[in-house]
C-alpha cells in the first residue's frame, strides 16, 4: 500500500483544513493508501479527536517545530530539522513514505526537498509549474513559476522536457506542444538567453524529446496554442499572480454594477441571481483547488506543494496528486529521458 506523508502545519488554514482534507481523501478513496499526518501534537490531536478515524489508514507523528511562511527557506531547513516539513521529507528519503504533501512555505519546501531528497540524476535544476485555463478544451502549464529566477538556456529546455514527460504520463496528453514565451513570434526575437533557448528547443525537437511550436506571446497563453509555456521564474510567477487576481478584480467590478442595475429596476432580482451564477461559472476554470497542488519536477522523490491558502478540498486533491505521481512513475520516466543526454 502507498503511504503519503502530509504536513499538518503547512498553510494559512492549517492544521484544521489539512486534517479535514486528509480525512476526506481517505474516506472517499476507500482507504486505498495510508497517510502519516505530521505536526505539533498540542494543535493537531485535539482537532483530530473531532473526527471518527476508526478504520482509516491514518497515523499521527509529532513534530515540535513549524516552518512558517515568513521563514527564510535555506535558514529554516537547517535550523528546523524537527519541523513537520523536514521530517516528512526524511520519511520519503528513508522509504517510510512514498510522497510528501504540504501547503506551507514553497521556497522552504523546495530547499528541503533538494537538501533531503536531492535531484534526479541528470537534472540541472528542479522546477515548478502552474495551471492556466484556455479557450480550447484542456489546460496549459506554465514553467517555471518562481523556483528559478535566473535561468540559462539549458535550464529552460530541461524544464520543457520534464514537463513534456509529466503531461504524457500523468496528464494523459499524447503530444504536448511547447511554446517559448517571448516578445514576438519570429525567430531571433528577445534576449540572447531566449535566442539560444529557441535553438536548443528546436534541437530537442529534432531528437524527439519535445514538440516545439516556436515563440509565442502573452496573448497566446489562454488561447491554447500550446500545452506548455516556457519562461523564467520571474516572468512565470508574475503571470501566475496576475492570473490569480483576475477573478477577484472582475468580481469587485461586477457586484456594484449588478446592484446598480437592480436598484434602478433595469434588472429584476431573479435575473440578477441567474446572471451572478453564470458569472461565477465563468471563473470555474481558474479554480486551482481542483488540482490541489503541483510536484517539484526534477526532485528525486515526490514532493507536492500547494497554495498557502489551500482549503480542505485542495489538500484532498493534493493527496490524490501524490498518489497519481507515484502510480504513473513520472520520476522514473524523467530519469530515463535525461540519462540519454
């Protein structure tokens, strides 16, 4: 049976939502995997006592320290060896768990994953991606979205290769298509790093490792021209945070506009309620909680990170993501492809 270690102290809503999401995952899955819940006993056990966990494949492990969102990643990993985050990853290293899940400090989890688990042989830098909706059916992944600020061309190419493998084996996309985010579609556009990256991506296509569609611009992201958008972490994180703000911003404009229409009797209450429901439905594709979290690609183990504001639904789906990564053997496929380089 697969075993997943869960950081009970990770996230803005921890440990309550983590406990709830963990129990939901075990109940809904029919106990097809086991969970080790890690955290401070004084905070976790009283909340856990509110649930009927008899018969669930769940056990608790005490960890006296907590890595907070304000901690400096590299410092926290070394100074807080008894934290739920570090202990969970050590369980994976010791093969006592098959995967680790946390909605805590992303930078600290990346640093700890590298320190404890190391990199898959051949990986230059692990990376992290994000989901974006698109007009066509399916989703687009952007890589990198914050793990690597200063990228060399060979890093960007390897990000594309690893995410291509993930999409093929874990996302069920038979032919992932890669686009390089740039200021224009023409070859030769952009910085020297982007020009060199374009050449290396084309070379990777010739070797059969990726399918490369060339340069693309920002307005192409939501159109679905490609399933993988490659950029450095600074650009990717900026796009991610901007995208996350869109539903909230438009919602703030929509609410007073609707109230004004109802007040002026241009729209009755029933129609306003129907319109509001339709409006909310339009932004369902932006709901990242249905994916829960994403794995650090390139880490020699399975380490799943979620948004700091993760709800119990997101925690549950992060656990399912971990199970999926284990079963699809994504890391083994990455190691196989990169060993050929």
